[in-house]
C-alpha cells in the first residue's frame, strides 16, 4: 500500500482497531446462519421432497468442506487485493447461495448452492479473522476469539425469525428473504474494511511462550505435532458439526421440538430456545477459553473443554428427551465445543511461530472440513440405531481428544520447543560467527 493511501486511512474514523474488529464481527454474524441455521431447513426439505436426511446433510458437508479447504486460497486473495473486495465477493455468494436454495428442486442444485455458500462464507470468515490478527498484533488471541464469537453467536438473533418465517411462509421464503438480507449487509459492510497499517503489523513481537522460529508450511507438514492437532480437531469438530446440523432432527425424533420451555423469564418451544441459547454459549465460550488457555495452558484447557463436552453428550444420551435438559445441556455442549476455533489457532501459532501463521492456520482449519464428512454418516447411524448411538460415539471422540491433549500433545510440544530453541540458537551462533570473522 502506498503512503498516500496510508495517510487517507489514518485520517479516517474507520482506521481504528476496535472499529475494524466490530465490522468483522458483524460480517461474521451475517454468515453464521449458513452453518448454524441450516438445521431448521432439514426437516421441511425432507418433508417436501423425501430425499432423506442423510442425502440432505451431504449439502451441509459440502458447505463446510469448501468453506474450510479454500481458506488458504482466499487468504492469498486478501493479501493480493485487500479485505474489502474479498468480503464483497463473499457477501454476493452467500446471498446467492440461499436464493438458489429457495428454488432448489433437486439434490444437485442443493449441493451447488452449498458450494456457493461455502466459498462465500470462507471469504468472509478467513478475511475477518486475518484482518483482526493484523489490527491487534499484541492481542491476537483476544481478537481472534472475539471475531470467531461473531460466527458462533451470530445466528442467535435470527434463529427465532427464521423459524417463524419457515412456519408461516415456508422454508423457501426464509431462504430467499434472509439470503438477501444477510448477503446485502455483508456487501455494505465490506466497503468499511481497511488494510491494517504496515507499521502496526510489523510491531508484532513473539512472546516468551511462542516459538521464535517461523516454520514454513512444508516444515509444519513434517512435524508430528501438526498431525496430533489435526486428529484432535477432527474428533471434536465431527461432533460439534453433527450437533449443529442435526438439532432440529434430534429434537423432532425425541418429540420435544415444539414443547414449550420456561427458563430465565422466557417461554419458547424447546428447539427454538435451544438453538438461541446454543449460539450465545458458543459465542461466549470462544473468547473465554482463549483467555483461560493463556492462564493455565493450552492442553489443560483443551482437556477441560473436551471432558465437559463428553459429560454433556452422555447426559443427552440418558435424559435428552426431557425438554429442559435438552435446552440446558446442548447449551453447555456448544459452550465448550466452540473453543476449538480459538484454541487450535492459538496453539498452532505458539508451536510453529508467527511468520507463516496465516497459512499454517489455514492448513489446520481444513480439519473442520474433514470432520464434516461424518455428518451424513451420523445421520445414517441415527436412522438405523437412534441418536443415543451417535451421542455415545461422540462421547468417545471427546474423551480420546482430551487424553491426547494431556498425554500425547503436551509432551510432544515440550520436545518440539526444545528442538526449536536449538535451531534458533544454532542460527544465532552462526550469525555471530560470521560477524566475528
């Protein structure tokens, strides 16, 4: 960016880290429903076309796969063209995706719309998180957590209106109207995004707890630590994505979706109450667990969250048919699930350094896409054996991930940091020797 552009930006009221953070959070909130509002549409689509839930959920997996696996490409576009035009394109695509959904009369069209939505959401998600990291070079964990919270909690405000419109006007009208509204808001907000000043980005310095050596993506792919993180991410993401995509089918099969629940001074149908509360807890959990991991360590925080998640899923398997339990326990589950989107990026950044953090985080984030492949499989298991079997499967996944964090990842990272210190020390010695000669 040339100096004249920097001068114009510095004079703008928008050129403030917190203003840019808020804009990013609002953009994230507007695309959150493509993932977290999807569950409301599964039953109505199946009722109309009888395609089967497993086949319909392939659209969800397609969305998540493309959203995650293209983020490295979208990150390059941000570096090349800036955040504004990438988010603008994302807004166009997310709006178009839901409009296409409203007219879809075949699974092929539904899958095509999911692909459009995945590309658009990835543009918005990757750009807003990356932009936040650049505007907050000294508080990246906090900035990433707050931005990710926009995606986690963003659907809470619109879950109720979408559900009401589906009931009153049909799911097609909900797809069409909310697609235009959400996409339009993102398009408008995209013009308010600015590139962080170069001197602000350069001011970032690694802390004592972070690797001083910047591992390249090819070096990261040779590290066993990366694959342990990847497996753990897949294990937790599979359960969370299945729950997010299947809340409505689960509640319907348990015959509690329309049962009124009174909590905290509100009275709502169990499903609507659960979806709204889930988004709030998910959004709060992301920055909270990011903060907690700064205090007690990444692995201990992971273990706490994963074991609590296992307990929540076990409770659902035993008492999920109680509407009050369903509302409260699913909220608890999502409160500890969303931390993977703040903890895993922070952990990989600590482990592999800041220089290639965006590329390395993008590679790790593809684990979310891998986890989404289990969503239609889980729907098939539920049809054959009931949701209790699905809950039990993900209880096991959570316990395995928690044990991996404590007994595999933690000692591996200790050895990794020792090796990194040797590499940095050897490099520093070589430089000193060259200067002496």
